[in-house]
C-alpha cells in the first residue's frame, strides 16, 4: 500500500494564522504512526513571493516523510528556488519540475505557473520533461502527475477563470502513456474529485482557507473565501491492485 499525503495553498504571509494552520497540518502528518511514501504540497507556498515567506516555508514544511513542494500562481520561481532549495543569486527562472521515484510509484510534479499571471499553463519544456519521465518509467509502475492549477473547470467561477489552459496537449500526452494513473492539483481551496483525460483528477483542500461554492450562502462578491473552516489534507492510497483511493481529513483545532 502506497500512501501520499497531499496539501495545498498554505499562503504564508508573515502572519500567525497561515503559519499556525500549516504547522498544525505538518505536525499531524509527522505524528502519524505510519511512514508516508510522500508528502506533496501543490503550490501557493508564499502569499507575496517574499524571501521571508519562503524562509518561513522552508522551516514549517520540514517533514520526516519524503517531501515535494511545487510553486503556484502566488509564487515566483527564482525566489521559490532560493528559499526552498537554497539556490543562490543565479537561480533559474525556468519551470520548477521535479520527480520523486518511490518504491512502486513515481510522482512527477510539474510547474503550471505562468510568471506574472494567475492562470496556469504547462510550458512546452515541462511537457517534454514529463514525456521523458513517463517514457523512462516501466509500464507496470504507476505515475501520478501533480501541478497547481486544475486543467478542467470545477464549476467554481472564481477558480475556473484562472485554471490551467492548453490542457489538450496534456491530454494527448496522457493518451500515449497508459501508466499515468492520476492527476493531483490544488488552487481551488476546496476538496474535489473529477476526471481529466480518462484519469482521476483529485484536488486538495486549501490549508489557509476554503472556497465557498456558488450554491452556498454568500453575502457579497468577496464572500467566496471561507476563513472559518479548519485546514484539511488529502491522502491518496495506491493499493496493490493499482486502484487509487482518496481520503480527505480535516485537521481539527485550527481556524
């Protein structure tokens, strides 16, 4: 059994609220009586892409489990690399694409951020990199592909307008690689499950806040952000039969 914890959208801003909620989730994961195969943090690490925010993130996101962190639309690639990976002044502005090869699975994490924009798009270099990861992975090994922006509408207007576009290229790539098992993302600040390119598309809940859905009560145009819900995390479980199951767990005690 392979278990991957998935959190997203911590939006560290130098204040205590985001830090406390992130700390609560990470302490919960570290206290589990089980060694996770990976912890994925799928973007929007810093709220303003400030160096101090990434310094705080590097401290808060330490884990006893294997950890992969990717940028989102609130992040900036150079500052992200310098703060999260310790790279110097010559840090690259290229997409931050990463791969974790675990025991019986591969987690390919793509950078869907577009510098200076809120929507997402996978650059051609990222798609070529992902094609290489999939080609180099034996067909019997499941590959989970992660990024920040969902590549389909989620029926949430605020998010759908800044989702990942150009998704037909990713769908065509997936068609060539049947061992691509699922897509994982964040950005929406709501736990959700749908499909893309014939695979599960699993959306992690937001740590810093939740998104009010269009059919829920809203008192004004800015009331789509729900600050009263506690943080939450997803657990993606790959069974020996190759079937993927996802559990969503609220981390109680933090608001």
